[in-house]
DNA sequence: CGACGTGTAAC
DNA sequence: CCTTTTACACGTCG
């Protein structure tokens, strides 16, 4: 059965939410920052609105660089407020759920909807649904979205990216090859820096190049699975279903004020992170079996250590195990200093809420 | 096979 | 100059 999938993407979400929050900044370039706390301007840009992007201020950029660009101009810098964005996001996801109950939230500002049923397999009806979504989100939250409509998730995602902000792009099954062909491989969702470089080394620059490349030859570079995946992408093939995701891990990471290998200082940070993690454990009513310590050294090299235990919800386990893993790390790497440190729990089990039990 | 660790990618 | 959080694939080891 041919499917119709929507990919809904909120436009410069954090920046737009902040713009709605404070009329004084409306219309200005806005930059949302993750401050790391090492000094006044350490950290990175999380999102910027289109006005700021025109100036060249983009996500991922060091704050200090963004400020240099903004110098002398009326640019607004704000810290991220995840808690608030999450509230807004939840309301919007509820709106989306009214249009289809087959929905997959990919991140705080993105979701896929399978509207095959609600559109009766009709592209025009799918467009109507997309417009309805746009109208609702505009009227209720004063936010714009970009929507892609296609026969699978991958092409829908590529389509939503095609016209931004406030876009609506339809790519029918018969059009997808033409739509993708001339794109650089780096533009294809799921192909990042490393893969792009490897592809370039064997003369592949565009989706067309990739689609024409012999699968057998691709396998020699990427292995069977990845090669197939890449080849499918080049042709817009994706059979993966739209399905709700269950969280598989929860992590919390932080930057140390100074690079250090001082056990006590790092342990203090772990305690801080654990406090936060505990709130999330309680809120999500989740138990876990694996605790990991994440370390990032001064060279920005990430390492993880983990231990699996009998199922628990006890934050003390996170604290004691991460402490021990830290001691192991420090012993194994006596000459290294840490820049950032984090904890993660995985092997999660979400308990049925008590209410559900009562109903029986 | 499960546990553990690394790499890649995206947000 | 370099944030945060999550997913997933894959290799290795016992």
C-alpha cells in the first residue's frame, strides 16, 4: 500500500518561541546560546533565527565568534530555556496528534505523521491536512512550520528542508528521483562529514553519482549494510515505518569550569548532574540497568565506561557507580585532564503508571 | 548472546 | 574556538 508521510519541522523553534515571549525583541536577529560557564562568552550557538542567519550566525558556532559578528549591531543573545521550550513543544505535538494517531516525534521540534488513512491516500487531501496543521500552529502558538509531504519518511524529511521557513513541499513518488538527483550527498539526511569525505574520495559528489555507483563497489568501502543504506538514500527509498519512539537512554553532561583531573572537583560535578538526573528518573517513572560515565578530555576525545546492574531506580547507584568509573578512568589516564563529564542511564524500563493497574 | 566501548549523525 | 542529548551501527570479548 502506497503511504503518504508528513514531516513537520518547526522553524528556528527556540528563537521563535523567545520572540513570542518578549515583544521587545520581535523582528530582531536572535541567537539562542548554550553557555558553558567557563567564562562570560564560552559556549555555542544552539539556534538562531533567520535574521541572525543572514548575518552569518549559525547553530554550532562558538558564542564568542557570533558576538564578534554581531558587534555594533542590534542582535539579541539569550540563554536556552529547555523547560519552557519543552512545554510549548508538548502542546504542539498534541495538536499534531489530532491529525493522525500514527506519529513519531523525532526531536523537540520535529515529527513524522503517517496520514495515509486520514488522507485516503490522496495527495490533495494530504496538502489540506498540512495546511490545517500550519493554521493551527500559527493561530494557537504563533509559530510557523515547514512541512514535507512524500511517500516515505526520508523523502518527506528532505522535502520539508527544501523550502524554509514556512514551507510546504510535496514530492510525489514519481518525482522523488528528479527531486534528489542533483543534490550534493552532504545534503542527504543521514550523510554527515565523514561519509561525505569517503564518498568524495571515490568520486561521488551528488545523489546521482551515488545512485549510479555499483553497489558491490560501495560495499568495499562501507560494508554491506551501510552501502545499501547509502544507495537507498540516493534513490529516495525508505520503508521504515512511522512509529512512536520509546526513550532508550537518558544522559546529562556538563562542562567543568577548568580542565582538571582532580577527582573531588569532578565528583562534585557528577553529584550536580545526578541531582538533575534523579528528577528526570522520578518524572519519567523509569528504572534502569546500566550506568555510564562519559568523559571528554582536553583534546575533546570522548570515552565512556559503563556497568550493568540489577534493575533499579536508585540515584545512589548512579552516584556510586559513576564515581567508581571515574576513579578507574583517572587511574588509567593519569596524564589526561577532563574538559567535560557526564552520566548516562540505559537499559531503561518505563513502569506502567499506578493508575493503569487500578483500572483492572 | 549480552555487555562494553567507539564512531557517526542529527538536533 | 569547540554545547547537549539521543540513536544506532558495529567491533570485540567472554
